[in-house]
C-alpha cells in the first residue's frame, strides 16, 4: 500500500483494475499521488489514515456500493470533493440525491473519454503548486501510453497495432498539453474573471463619459482646476484598471490621455493648442474603441435594453378608423409591433421591410379577388410562406366557412370587435406562427447569457427556450423538439460534454445540431468539443453576429429542419416524409382534443393522358400550377404535400362540408387556367378529389389516407 | 507566505486582484481601501505581505509605507508597490525607500501571483522584477 501519511493524495475507488490503471496513469503523469482502493472497506481505511484531496468513486462495487460509501463518509463529517462515476446516466432523482444530499462535485458516465475526463475533473483536482513534483512523473513511457489502449479494448476495439499505439501516444501528448493549459487557467478562476470583467465592462461607459466631460470642461475654461484634476485622476485609474481587466486599447488610450494632461500642466502657451487637439483626438479614439470592446462583453448595452424582447410584427390592413383605434392598445401594451396599412401595396411594402408574423385583413374595404392576389404575393415573400391571416368581416362582407378557409383565414372575426377579443386573436395567431419557426434550446446555468441569446435570436425568427437544469435535458428535448441546442460546457455537477453524450445516446437526437459554448477558443478546447460530439462551438464571450451566423449555418444543415420543411421542387409543397410527420401530428392533436381533421386527395383528371399527348414537361407544368395554387390558398396551418401524381391536403379543425366548399372554389379556379399545348392550342384541366373526415370515416392518420383514396377512386 | 494585505482605493482593481490572488495564488487576501485602513489591518492581522497602491487620496502609498515602517509591529512586513508606469530611476528610488518590488499597472491578473512570488524570491537588493504583461 502506498504511503499516504505525509502527502496530499487522490482516492480512486473502483473494482475494475483496467480502469484504475487508466485513471491512475493519467493522474500520476500530472504529478498527483493516487491511492487505489478496490472496495469501500479499503477506501474507508485509507481515509482514516489521512483525508484525501479528492475522491473518484465508482457506483457499482463489490459489497457496499459507491453511493452508500459516499453517504457514510458525509455522515462521518468528511467534506472532501467527490467525482462520481456510473455505468449509466443517472436520472433527475439520483442526480439530486448525489448533488444536494451527498454534495458530489461532478457526475460522470462510463466509459470515460480520457482527454475529456481530465478536463472535467481538472476543476476539482488539488492545485499543482501544492503537489511535490515526483521524479519521473513528467515523462510518459510507452507502456503507460498503452493504458488508453486497454480501455479501447474494453469498448470492443482491438487497438494493439503499431498505428494504434502511435495514435494513443499522440493522444497522450495532447492530453498533457491540455492539462498544462488547464492548470494555467483553472476554469473556476476563468469564470470568476469573466463575471468580474462583465461587471467592469458595464461600468466602463460611465467612467469614460465622466472622463470626457471633465476634459471638455477643463478645455473650456483654463481656470477649472477641479475638472482638470478629476480628468487626470480618472485617466490614471482607467489606465490601471481597464488594462488589468484585459481592455488593452482603453488602457492604452487612458494612459496616453493621462500623459498628455500631465504635460499640459507644465507646458507654455505655444504647445498648448497642439496638446489639446492631440488630447481630443485620443479621447475620441478611446471612446470608439471602448464601444466596440464593451459590446463584445456586454453585447446588449445600447440598441436593445437588457431583457426586453423584440416584439412580433403584426400588419393590419384596414381603413376603418374604429378598427385602428382598437389596434393601438396592442402596441402600447407591448403585445406586438403593429403596422397599420390602408392599401395592399402599403401592407406589402411593410411586409418586405419587416417580416410579418400575423396579417389582419379587413374585408369590408376590399373585394375578395384582391385578397387572393395579396395573399399569394405575401406568401411568395422570403420566410413568409407560413404567415397566418386573420379576416375581419362585417354585415356587408359575410363569409361562408368554406370561403374563409379558401381565402386562407386562420381566424374570422366579426366587426365590431372588442380589444380583448382582438388581443386574444393576436396571441393565438402568434403561437400558430411559432410552430413554423426553427427552435433553439439553450442549456446554461447563467441566466444572463440565456436572456442575451433569447434577445438576439428571437428577432431572427427563432423560438428560444432556456434550460438551466441540464439533467432534465432528455425530457425537455422530447417536449420542445429543438432544431439546434446551445450547450454550456461548464455547469454545476455535470459537464456539457456529458449532457451531449446523453443526447447522442437517444436515437431520436443522434442528428440534432449541438453547439458548445466554451470559454476556451484554443485548439484543445475545440478538439474537446468535437470529441464530445458537438457540431460546432462558440467561444465566450459570445458576440451576437457570430451567434446568429453559427446558429443559422447549423440550421441549414439540420436534418430535423429538413425533415419538417423539405419541399418538392416542382410544386413547392411538402415532400412525403415531412408530410407524414406533419399529418400524423395533426391527427394526434385532433384525437387528443376531440377536434376535426379532414384529408383530401387531389387528382388532375387525365394527367397521364396529357403527358402522353403533349409531353411530360407540359404535364408537369399543370402539376406545378396546382401546387402553387394550393400553396397560395388555404390557411397557414393546413398541410399540403405531393405524393406522386397526387396532391394531398390536410385541414385541421374543419368538417368535410366546409372543406368541400373550399375545394369547389379551388376546382373552379384551377379549371379557369389555360395551358398551351406547345402547338398553338390551349387546354384546361379538371380536378378530382376524394375527401375523408376523422371520426366520421376513420380514427387515425393511415385510415384517413385510405378513406380519402377510396373516396377518390370510387368517385 | 499565505496572507496578503491588498490596499487600493479602486474597487475594480481590488476585485480582480482578489480573484486571482486567492484562486490562482492561493493567498488569503485581506482588503483595505485606504492607507489608514491598511495601517489598522496590518497591525491587527499581521499579513505576510502588503500589496500597496501608490496613488491614493488622503494618505498615499508613500505615507502609508513610512508609517508601516515606523511601527515596530509592522516594520518587518515586506511591501510591494502597485503603480502605473514609472521610469527605472523612479523604481530604483522606491527601493531605497525599502520597498521589496514594484508591480506595474495594468497587470495581468493571471500572472499577478507569480509576479509576487518572483519578487519575494529575489533577495532584497537585487534588481526588481518589472515584467508586467498584458494579455490581449
């Protein structure tokens, strides 16, 4: 047994000899003394001899298990930090017990990744300065390098070839380099410094403002000795403190200002003017340099006050003054940003300027035909495919249910309308709009950062949710279904690396885009992020432009997004896979809420004959036209897709009657369009459809399609 | 060596120095915001080192140093000055006053503890260490 009576040591409690050797070699290489215990009894014995600096404890042990042992130690009043290892991810209950009751510092899952392990445990390792360097501990021999090969064996890979040994030696060198950089900057210190830096940055603008005011006052009147003295004092302080906080450019500027002020004290009148102009120039340079570097640390300093979310944009198309008066409170209460337009062109312009989230159309002032072309034009704008519409009607512009559906009205409101009803409608439509937006989940224990990310990403058209209990990650993923996850590396008790591994273990989230937030932008930091399964990483402090760019580039590559929104290039409607998901979801919701869904299968009559007669391209033009038309009509929440020669439409919340009415309008409009055959003559097309209604014809999604096709083919 | 008395009227400087002195350097840090408070704490707490800002209102670093030296119970405590850029001549002048070394402001908080250790490792009378470097 190693002699532990007279030195600092780390306890390693694990019954797996291979694992002990792997960990032990790494820690010894770092200069630590390690005592290996095979069971709880040996560990207790050693602890009684001398308190360890850190205990690394496995869960499954012969006899007493790891949790019971930690509990025993805590009962006896031992407070040393514990890193807990387990073969499986623990659930929230076990996490809370370990974290809150047993005061475990870090919870890790086996198998460990050696490089990550050291980075994660590094936080809790005793300081290197306190450890006497052991001779020979600095060099790693080849047989020690083989230790990581042993763990690879256990994972089922044969890693005993020459190149494997080479690789593992390389990895060891990397680990060593990483450990050194880790030791230079323990993450806890870096965190504290960053927090201090943020606070300091928030105070900086005021200090610089005061400096500028005093300098200007001193320049205005030579007799203002007070202002002059103040300016010297502030410049002097800024030089020392800004530099120490890492704002080198501000420090330099302040130092230069201080020197100029001091030479002004001693100069005769001939030099004075030159010195002042130099001083003012330096001040201006410093002010602008400060703006840039402060914004990098406290990004929401000027344009958007912290915590305030960018409002949603609602367009009201109406020339009814009563209506306009009813709308104003929405804006005043901060529900949304409202643009009131009196004409279609005006509304279209403001939609181009700022992407709308909801559009209200007052039908009392316009003909239905104009509404069709307006809706088509809005939906053709970038990112506006799924903007929901609300239709305002009065006694002169009554709409039938099917007409409203065909016009694309998600909501129909009869005028006069109360403020509360209007506000409720806006809220409903905003949440409907949200279902079409990409979703971002932020996992970070720092609330300020979460708020910052929300503030930056929501105006970019994303739905943002924050999670500060990382152990609940899987639950939240299932409920929120994000397209991108931003994951902090350093969180209490569990590291971002392990959270990422938990995510990757679930089949459903294998392809989810994960970005790490790390305070290390070094090569090692980057390497660790990718090793842990990240798609990309963002260095802290986070700059908003970079955040937006990185998240967007991940979204473009996101499979979940493609799955939800992949479109058929010919018609612009959804492809089969996203359609099946969307339709299943609509039916599921309808089954839960006992609401209606109708599904329609559309066929262009004799489309194959057309292809044979006029050529495939001509036939495809007809199909493309139907796709575009159905895209421009119906509501944002209706699902349209192409299945081979057929177009399918799913209409939630409407019965067969209303849908049929809308379909007749569609058939009529489609029939009016003439196609040329290529040899001078034109032809028209007729639409056939089969309709099925949930509850009436069947009670699930598969049944709906079946029933609709039966209806179509028997027609 | 484990107890440091940090004297500075600038709250920002106290805060950042405190973080790394305790977390990186593993010093126990006592904080004073003025020369007068520094004298009182030095007497009571008997620190192993005084880290003393030079430019302070009321009693500045020089005055504080002289008083520390005059008081028998604090005369033996080594003092390091913290100050913004000064010439080599001035630094030499400081050392004739009995200062163990000078740390230049701005300093890199991460290496501050090392700078202190280096200064203290030098025998009194050796050239002072003035390696203040700023991380960019």
